[in-house]
């Protein structure tokens, strides 16, 4: 697929479009050009990931915050995290979200009328769709991944997950994800919670953004379980090796 009129649009105009500052000509071009629509979505997804990486460089990683909440850190490490939480609203909010999620999830899953309980679905590996995986926003305009991304399916929900080296932390990995519901707009799963667990304990919690992406940074090697929570389902990828 190629741009319908390459001379009409530049990378800077695509950036302006994502920021809501594009001129009418650029908006009109992107509105009728599927290729540039994909480019704009990919650029927006890449910017979202970069913001996550650089916004909180000095903060403890999500894995460490999860271990703090579960009481798995040493006394000195816990004291350092407590000091940090007093001055960092982002990490304090992440801890509150994790506490709230872990308190509410067992009640939601185990009690109440049957129709209000979440349906647990195990996502199974499927063959990737034809064409380059870079068509999926989470993996476009990025460097070479540590391994090709994997595609999982549970009923009408598809999840694409892949690993990359964490450029800010030597020896650590990032888990990039993209999720869609067949027949629904790309933003239909925006706000859905994504939980990463290890040895049966939740270690990190993220949300799907408006482009279907999520990312976990600064991960140690090991086996993890990934869970996506919608209003009606709990989608589980039982084993992800990092």
C-alpha cells in the first residue's frame, strides 16, 4: 500500500495531525488516504510508548512497585520506595490502582449473580495474519524486536505481544502489546486493565490506550501470566517467557 499523493503530506504534518494542529489540507488528505491513516496511528503509538519510557525515568519500575505492594522487598528497599511515593504522584497512583484492583478482582470474579461474573477465556496462539506485523500499531516504526511477536485469540479478541530490549535498562526487556476486538473500532478496548503476574502474584498493572496498545517496561527474565480484563471477560495468556 502506498500514499495516494506522496507530495501532499510530510512526517511533520502527520505529527501535527496527531496533535490536533494539522491544516485543513492535511486533514483532508489523511481522511481519504488509508496509508497515511496507518502511518498516523503508528506514529501516535510510538510516541505513546516513548512518553511512557522517558516520563518516569527516575521512578521504580512497575515490577518493583508490585513487589513493594506484596511485601517482597527488603527493609531498605521498602524505605526507599516509601520516600519516593511521598514525592511522586504517578507512582502513588499506580500503587493505589494496584491495591484497588487486587481488592476488587476476587470479589468480581467469585461472587454476585452469575451474569455479573467475568467469563475466563484462555487465549490460544494463532497464525499471524498475512503481511508484515508492522501493520499493528504497537510494533510499527520500531527497531528490531528480540523475537517475532506472537498472536493470540480468545473468541473475538486478538492480542499481539512481542518483546524488545529496554533501551534505558541494560539486561531488561519491554513487553509490547496490541489488542483488538473483531468488528469493533480500534478504541473499543481502551481503558481495559492489563495485569502481568509472576508465580501467582500480580507484579504490574497497565491500561490499554485509545489505539489498543499497552506496554510493560523494565522486566526481568522469567515466566509471566498476562491477563486482559474487559467489562465481561478475563482474557488470559497463561505463559509468556521473557
